[in-house]
């Protein structure tokens, strides 16, 4: 019986470690440049901030519409300062660099995408 408890304990510990890694782990970090097309709060049960960045690649993808050349990302719900700054640059039409992280796993209370903005770098000061 003692060995069964130890095995169950280690399995539980392993599952918790895997869940924590998937929830907080970062798969990719990077920067995207463009203009903020939209930032909005969405959701019925879980209110999340979702945004769209126009990449403005100036014809790099021939035959595609300008809407196809966008980057969808979310903002952590607790990051109100970043939301305010994104709203400001969306209204001003400034070109910005969005620093982001890509998570392994998407959960509904965090955002609609796996990409999360960590900061915005304004190119026009």
C-alpha cells in the first residue's frame, strides 16, 4: 500500500508539473511591426483583450488582401497599462513594434490566441 501511495504521489506531481509548464511556459518570443488595427474586449463569461496588428508588408504576399496580412494577439487581462497604450496607438495610427510571447496552451480566461503582447514600442515619439 505504501508503494502505491508513492507512485500516485509522483504521478500527481508529474501531472502538476506538466500542467504548470503548459500554462506558464513560453514557446516563442519575438517582435512584430505594423499599425494597430483594433483592440477590443471580448467574451461572454471571460472578458479578454484581443487586438489585430496590420503588418503592412507592401505587397510581399502577392494576390492576398490586406486583411490577410495581419497578426492577431491577446493581452493578459491584468496588464491594463499595455491595453491603454495600445488604445492610444490604435487611435493615433502610429507604427509600433509589438513584443510578444507565444504560449503552448490557450485557456479561455487568458485570451483567444496563443500570442500575448508583453510590451509595445512606439516608433514615433
